[in-house]
C-alpha cells in the first residue's frame, strides 16, 4: 500500500468525523437509559390513546421536511417570527404535550444531553410499533435547530392538492425518490383528516361546483351525506382508512386502487403507471413486505438534513431555544 493511499484514507476518516453522522445508540454512554425511557412511556400511554400514534408520525414528517429533522416543528413563535406551528399545514398537529412529558423525564435522568429532534424520531417509531405497525431503525445524534419559520413550513410541506409531478419534486428536494413517496404515503393507513383538507374534491373541484372525477362518486356522495356536509367544514374529521384507521395495514393502498384515497396527492400515486403497478404488487404481497420497505424509507426520512456534531444545540425545553 502506498503512503499516498494511506494518507487519503486517514483524510477521509477525518472528514467523516468532521461531518459527524448519526449512529446507532448515540446515547449509550452519555444517557444509556434515554431510548428506554422513550419506549416505556410510549408503551404505557399510546395504548390508551392510539390515535396519537398517527399524530406523532405526522409530526416527525413535518419536522423533517422543514429544515431537516431538527425539532423546529416544536418551537413556539417568537416576537420576530411566527413558528412552523402556526402555519396552515399544521392543522391538526397534535402530541406536543406528549413529547414535552418525555423530554422532561429524560432531562431528569441526564440534563442537556438528549435532543428534542431525536425524541421526535424515537417517539414516532415506538408509537407506530406499539400499535402493531412496522419497526424501523432510528440512528441518533440529531441536534436541535434554532429557527422555526411558518413560511418555510408552507413552502416545504407538500399540499394535499399536489399532483404526481409536484409530489415527486417535493420529495426529491429532500433526497427522497418516487419509491419513498409511495411508501411513506402509506402512513395514511392510520389517522384522520379534516374535511377542509379535501373538500374541494367534493364541492368545487375546478371552481364550477363540481367533483373531482378521480374520486369514486359513490364514496364522494357518502362523504357528503354523512361527514363533510358543507363545503370547507374545518371541524369534522374523517378516518383516512375508514374502519381501520388505527391499524397499520395495506388498507390505504387498497383504497387507492378503488379511487378512494382522500387527497388528490393520494389519488396522484395511481396516475403514474410505474407507481400504480408498484402499488398493485405491494397490495398482493404479504404485509411484511410493506413493513420492510416502509422501514427503509422511514430511516431515510429520519436522516433528512440533520444537524450533528456541534451544529445547533440540545434544547432544554423543546418549545424554546436555549437562552
Ligand atoms: C405525500 C405528501 C403528503 C401529503 C400531501 C399529506 C397530507 C396530509 C393531510 C392534508 C393530512 C390531514 C390533515 C388534517 O386535515 O387534519 C394528513 C394526515 C396525516 N399524514 Fe400526511 N401527507 C403526506 C405525506 C405523509 C407522510 C410522508 C407521512 C408520514 C410518514 C404522513 C403521515 C400522516 C398521518 C399519520 C396523518 C394523520 C394524522 C392524524 O391522525 O392526526 N403523511 N396528511
Ligand atoms: C409554547 O406555547 C404553548 C402554547 O401556546 C404554551 O402553552 C407554552 O407554555 C409555550 N412554551 C414556552 C416554553 O413558552
Ligand atoms: C421566513 O422564511 C421566508 C421564506 O424562506 C423568508 O422569506 C423570511 O425572510 C423568513 N423570515 C424570517 C423572519 O427570517
Ligand atoms: C402539476 O401541478 C403543477 C403545479 O400546479 C402544474 O404546473 C402541472 O401542469 C401539473 N401537471 C400535471 C401533469 O397535471
Ligand atoms: C367555487 O369556486 C369558485 C372559483 O374559485 C368561486 O367563485 C365559488 O364561489 C365557489 N363555490 C363554492 C360553493 O364554494
Ligand atoms: C374554520 O372556519 C371558520 C368559519 O369559516 C373560520 O372562522 C375559522 O377561522 C376556520 N378555522 C381555521 C383553523 O381555519
Ligand atoms: C398547534 C398550533 O400552533 N396550531 C396552530 C396552527 O395554525 C393555526 C392557524 O393556521 C392556529 O390557529 C393554531 O393555533
């Protein structure tokens, strides 16, 4: 081996240290109980409030898509700037207290060590696991961001009106591909939506009081009769996978193939031939296949633009930056 080769290797080694990646068990020495505190709390509380699992999974997505997975979604507004929380796509984000409670338990154990960003990532994973969903790897070592800007949430979180091209672009801007897009959208197999997130499809699709032709007309009629009785009702909620909205299963994809996805962004996945055939294949495979593939995309999502090393900080209180 040449000296030059060895030098190159050690340089690369130094570079990777400077870059500081996430790693498994980041807190194994600095706070060995951290991951277990999260898991025990989730295991004790989510079974009493299983609908929270969906909210916490969505919170992780919204966090990662704005400034990376840096817990910016948890910050309160300041006098200078309205926070992500106050932005329209936040509608129905829930579970802030749940995260705060876990953070305070961990702070008691080892103050100033474990980031809010890692807590969100772990909580999302553990919540889905305890409702019987997939397990995915959560490497840790994320640090917390210093900025939360409502406009950035609006600009970075894909809207339910997005078509396939717009969704693909949004995901690509976060380093995620079309496979990640259709797998991660599978999260809509749990949870609920407000009527206002899709009522344009029922009442005024092109501004002529019409319906979205891509939505099953029988399903649309049913929603209008029983759930979203007036346009832009922003209080009623609808189960996205009716009857199974607390079960992490293939229900979402089965609905897509029946033209019963709630959002245009759901329906959009079947407008692309290749994606549609991937969905058909997934639906006819064992559930474990979906779980395994979903897990890979979740791990990828959890790495989006993370702050590591000495970037950012470890917040003491997840709602405010350290003073
Ligand atoms: C592909 C682009 C996506 C769009 C356009 C989208 C849009 C939405 C909208 C509009 C809602 C309903 C909000 C409401 O009215 O209350 C929702 C709910 C939800 N989303 Fe997505 N989403 C997307 C991707 C994702 C991803 C990647 C995840 C997680 C991996 C996710 C997880 C969830 C969950 C679990 C809920 C239910 C929340 C609850 O029950 O509180 N979504 N999404
Ligand atoms: C953050 O905002 C919430 C809701 O407005 C409030 O209850 C909480 O006390 C605030 N937290 C801090 C640390 O200011
Ligand atoms: C918030 O983000 C928007 C969009 O990137 C930017 O134009 C604006 O200056 C930011 N606000 C503050 C106070 O930094
Ligand atoms: C998708 O949406 C974008 C942005 O609204 C629009 O410019 C584009 O024409 C749409 N593409 C298709 C295929 O409908
Ligand atoms: C439908 O949209 C059009 C164009 O945006 C608007 O003028 C009209 O008032 C809307 N109708 C309803 C029932 O919301
Ligand atoms: C819900 O709709 C009502 C009536 O249209 C409106 O006053 C209110 O601001 C809306 N709330 C949200 C969160 O958009
Ligand atoms: C949790 C939270 O801060 N929700 C806010 C979401 O945004 C609306 C306005 O769009 C606020 O009214 C909510 O308080």
